[in-house]
C-alpha cells in the first residue's frame, strides 16, 4: 500500500465520492464524481482536483519496476478504521491501493513587526561611532595582527652570482647560465607547528628547491634556508618578483593542534640574471634621435652593477 500526502478537506470530500469509470470507457482523459466536487484525471499521472484546483501533493506513480500505470477506474473501499484509501485498476488488470495521509507540517516564519526608523537619531549615532573610530586610529593604539607577532619572514637576494652555477637543467643554448642565491629567514616569536615554506617565481625562472618543512619551531628561534634561482628557458619572464609563503599552525589553549595561519614576503631578482650585455651596433641603417627638455635617466640607475661606455 502506498501512502500519499493529501490535505484534510480532500479526504473528507473523498468519503462521499464514488468515481465512475464511464468516462474512461468513452476515451475521455478524466473521470469525475457525481457531486462534481472531486475530479480525477487519468493521463500519464493521475491527479486529484478539488473543484477547479489541483490538490496539493497528490500525484500517483507506480512503485514497481514496470512503466507508469494507466488507471482506468478509481474506487473508495470500505475499510474499518481506515479512511482515505483509494483503489485504482489499470487497463492491464493491475490493482493498487493508495492511502491519503495527513497534512505535512509546514513551518511558517513569524511576522516581524515593522517599525518606523528615525533617521535623524541614526545619523547622530553613526557620527558618534565614526568619531570613536577616528580617535582610536589617530592615537596609534590600533591592534596589530597576531600573525605579525607569531612569525616574521624576510628574504635577501645575493648581490653576486654563485661561484658555481646551479643551473644544471637549463635549456638556453651553449651559453653558461648563471644562478643567484636567495636566503629566506623565519623568526618565530612563539612555538609553531608544521610550518611549510613555499617559494614561487615566474617561469621560465626555476628554483633548485621550492618547498621546505619545519615540524616544530621553538619560541625565539631563527631558521634560514637558501636556494638558487636561474633562467631555465630562453625567453624573458613576465616579472622578476618572487614570493615566499609560509603556512603554519599556532597552538592555543582550546585548540592544541593549532590554528592555521599564512604569512608571505616578496623579493626581487636582479635584471642581470636574465640578460647579457651587448655592444651597440654602429653600422645600423636607421637611426632614431630623441630630443627632450629633461635630463635623461642614467643607465647606471636603471641597470645597477653594469658598466656602460
């Protein structure tokens, strides 16, 4: 027996309903009760209508693995202490009993009492709050973030190339590819767990090592790691800025395993890492002359560490 949810007024109407199958015999797509208060359509899915409206949540379907039934007749049996049972008979002789249950419990949100807002009082309160925020910021007592107190990360780029190039897998031709060392220092102010350092640079720049792990860092300790950066392919990167990101867990009283935190710092690589100086061509067929009323920028300021004739 299949239980269906139906409104209580529909169950009361069905007690006096005797649906006939004459309409189905005539080929009509629906049957109706003598009192015309309840109509039942029998197309792909039988539906119950109270007067002219479709009843809520009353749609039959077959519970077997066969196709949907095509009910040809509907009837109400006389069952002791069980009201709202509907018997359907399909055109292939399949008999099915369906039970109309009670109304489902529907939650209705309580109505919120509307009140008129006094915009003048709200403006006064907003100005007072803005004044308090401004005073706190001007007094320099704005609280610092806890991440700055937990861990400090800094990066330093060596001014000179490595004496022995670490570019072992570079693919830029026969020229020797230089590499430069970068040192990242981690200063922990308190006990930290599962700290991981990840370093990112723009391709085709490459790193000799881009991940470092620290299982535990004691308070007031400093850890330094070093790696080399070099040009792996024969084209220029989009930028020379690198990024060092540290993720760690900060233990608390309520959470001994630690709360995840992330901190990062940036470093900039020198331009000499990706280019080689060349002599200007003196036999060019075209020349370009630029006149300006401002003094030109010195090439030494643009390219430090290089000599120009």
